[in-house]
């Protein structure tokens, strides 16, 4: 029998921290023109990735990211015991069709933009629990598929409000193994849904910040760590507004996170010059920043300990149309060299 | 470190098989009028469950099933370490909003109608891996929410083809624990997606049968068991057509499953008198049959060993509109007294 790994209320300390033996990402043109350009494995010159529809492009992105991560880890898909993947599209078709084509035993996930944390948590838990020797975690989003599904067709040319964020056209993949070299997943804190009554789908940063606040606070309490334990605490896609709100919430508790906190949604684009308003969003935002800038930075010595906290808004156009508020979720994954 | 639990290609033998300490279900009027009427914990006199929309009704069904299962297990939601849940709606809003209201750390899943197998597999794997002492698995579907999302609004009065199935208005919940009395989850076989080119969304039984065939064959091979090891092998919602096709596929391999195989989609309704064509479908179909008829039957001694194999079709209206075929998935969960 495996020993109990639970510490505190929502955190699990992995007994044999799985190792990140490979990671890769794929992005579109706009992301490739941003400040993190150097950290991407593949930048497509447009948003089609050679496919006839954007939906087909998104699944191709997932396959490209997975295959690149496998080749960087010097293994093949036959070596992967379990695949955990998700995306934003109705019925998670990007992940389902990609998983069909790679043929790995598959768990489909829906965690909205928190998917990279969710898939990484489950992939790490599965390995640590004895369920195989290699697992993969994948997440993606695509600006054009998300816009027409959640908002309006691109042809409509809708105006965006200042609090809006830009859904990243990006996919990321992490390959975990029981043995090898690389950063390790040491702890996971599984989020409880938080809902403070935000109803504006153009201000999801505000809706998700409360979940990030709850999960990060819980993680620090459960582990007995101060926020300074981490060289970087990084949320998924709170954007500028959510980023500032989170700092404020911790400040009210007497914690100053300003020195070691950042948000993937603030990192992916140049907000001054790329017309993205509050920043980036989408599963692909945190997935591509994690699998490039962050993990590369850990390997090159910039950071030794990162707390990766992707954030998701669990609403739908139907739920908003029926008067519901926007629930948020955040899972925290501690990655250490 | 936990010992490796993998046997064969896709199967994991749980080291300390988690125990089903509680299970419950909730159904609508039509399901309550069917042959399994006696096995339901709550039959609502209509499809609204007291809510103003069907979407809100579906999330209420999930909460009712979870709370009933908790009370039957004589525990509270605070005792549950992790909740694994999913449904058919865009962005899985039934599960997300239900999880918000119960406040348990939450993993959202999308496995279409295979969700009860997916959630049960992950809930069992988490416990066996040392991630807490109690987990919950939930799945639901609702005829009225599914029809208007996947097909046409009910008011349209669309004609149904003979191969069509009826989406169950039902939810089911299983509570697993490391200690207690009840049937145990001993093995899980995680499915790989199968796609034989079926494009007709009114014939999902045919699309999913290949996944059931692949996963069950793999399970028997991985475990070295003959099909007769199980008192009952039961698929999720292949319906009459898929049921017969599966028997034929195994017959071609020299296996006669006719004595110990059934399908939840064939069990839930009286096909002669309830106008459901090929039978039942939806996550709620296998979820409600498992948590009533099947687990009750195990406890009363009808069956000692069941292989529960919920099946899902991972397409969307968008993917079909773009010319894609319907991929199927099936996860097998061995439950033994």
C-alpha cells in the first residue's frame, strides 16, 4: 500500500517526485512576435498550421507539441503509459482527436484555462502512485476557435473592452518519468472552486483571482512554507488586472508577493504594442509559458523553485445566459530542481 | 515509492483495492417508469428538479446524487479529499457548478458517456496511490439539455432514426474509501481511442463498440483472465445495435460473451414500450445503472465480479460539421466483492 501523501487540507507531497524529462510548445504568429519568442519550439507563420479549419489546426498543435516533447525526451509515444489532456472547445475535441491519432491511453480533462495545472497534477500523481513509468500532460487553446465559440465570429469584428484578454494560440506538453534528469514535481495543491459573483466574461481575471488566492494561500499553509520559499510563484492567466488584484489580496494578509510573483498572461505578449488589453488567456497561455520560458529558466539556473498555478473560469455562454456567475479554479504545482 | 501496478499494455492492478462505501443515483420521470425503477434513490416527477432551466436541473441532480451517496456512506463532503466529475454539456457546467456548491477539491473530466468509468478509475487510482482516504466519482446527463445542445431544440420535434438512443436524465455517484465494507475496485484498463470512420451521430452505438471491443479484449489479455472470470461484463451505452455488434466481434475471435454480457443502454428502459429506439445513452445511463442495479446486485449476491465498461463518443457538432468521424473510448473497471 502507498503511504498517505496528504499534508494539510488540499496538498499532496509526492513521495518520489516525478521528473520532467521533456517539454515542448507550439505557438502562432502573434505569440511568436512577443517577448518570449526565443522560448518556443515551433512558431507557425499563421494560425492555420496547414489545416483547413482552425479547429483542426488546434488539434495539430497538440500533436506537434506532444511529438516535439517526446523527441526532446528521446522516447516515442509507445513509451507513454497515460496521456492527460484538455482544451477549451466544446467536447474537448482538440484533445480527443489528437489523442486518437497518437494512440496513448487517454484521460480527457476539462479545467478551462487551469488545464495545464490539472493535467500536470494528475500526470504526476499517476506516476507517483505507481501507475506506469511515463506520463504526458497536454493543453492547448486557439484564438480563432475560442473567439467564435465563446464570443462572436471573427468576421463580426467585435470591439474588446479594456479588461478583456487575448486567447493564446498555443499548445504545451510536459513529459514526466520516474527516472531521468530534470526539474521535479514535488507537491500539488488541488483547488476548490471559488465564486465571488463576477458575471462579466470580459473580465475573467477578476473572476479567477479568488481561486488563485485561495489555492496559493492553502498551499503555503499546508506546506508550512513562506512565499519566499519559491523563487517564482506564477499564475496562469489572471492578466494585468488579476495580477494586481492578487498582490492586493496577499498584501491585506500581510504578505508581499511583489518580488517573486508573475502571471503567464502578463508575460506572453508585449501589452504596450500587441493590442492585447489586459494580457493573454487560454489553456495555451500557461502551457506555452511553462514549457518554454519557465522550464528553460529552471534548467539555466534562473529559478530553482517555482509554484505553477494555472487558473480557469468554469462558465459557459449558456450558464452566463441563464444568469449564472463565473466560478474560478486554480491548482498549484510545485516544481523544483 | 509505490510499486509499479501496470500489468500488460493498458491495465493497472490496484495494490490496495479501494472500497465502494457509498453509491447513489437520481433520475427523471421516464427512467423512473422503466424496468430498473426499484434501484433508484430518487425519482423526480418531472425533468426540472425544481429548477428554472434544464441546465440548472442537471447540476442539482449531481448534487442530489453526491449528497445521497455521502449520507448512505455516513460521511460528509468535508471527508472527501478529491472529487472527479464530468458531464456532456459544453464546458462541463453541470459538474463545475455542482462542485462549486459542495466545495470539494475538484478535477473536471470530459470523457463523454465514458465519464463514469473515467471518474471511477481516477478516483480509485488516486486512493490507491496514497492521495487521500476518500474520493468521489460523479457523472450526469439530461435528455433536455443534451437534445438542444447536440441536436435540435425539443420544440422542433425532430424525428429520430431507428438507430438513435435516448439520452438518460440521470446522475450517479460512487464514494470510494481506503477502509470500510463493500465491493472493491481491483483493476482498471484505460482506453485508447478507436475510430472506424462512423460519421452518423444517430448511430453512436456503432461508433463506440470498437472502443469497447478494444478495451475489453485488452483487459482480458493484460490480466490473463477468460471472459468467464466475470459474472457480468457490462458496457455503458452501446444500445441494442452496439450490443449485438460487440457480441459478433467477440464471436469472430472465438469468444462467446452471450451468457455474461449486457449493456446499461439496453437495461435502463423498456425498449418495447418506452419509445427509445436502440436504448439509453448519456453519462447518466451507465452512472445510474452502476450505482443502482449493478452495485445493489453485487451486494445482494447476484454477481461477485463485474467488469464495468462505460463507453464514450468524443465528437462534437462542430467536428461533425467539418467532416470528422466519431472517435470512441472505453475504460474498463473491475469491481469485485
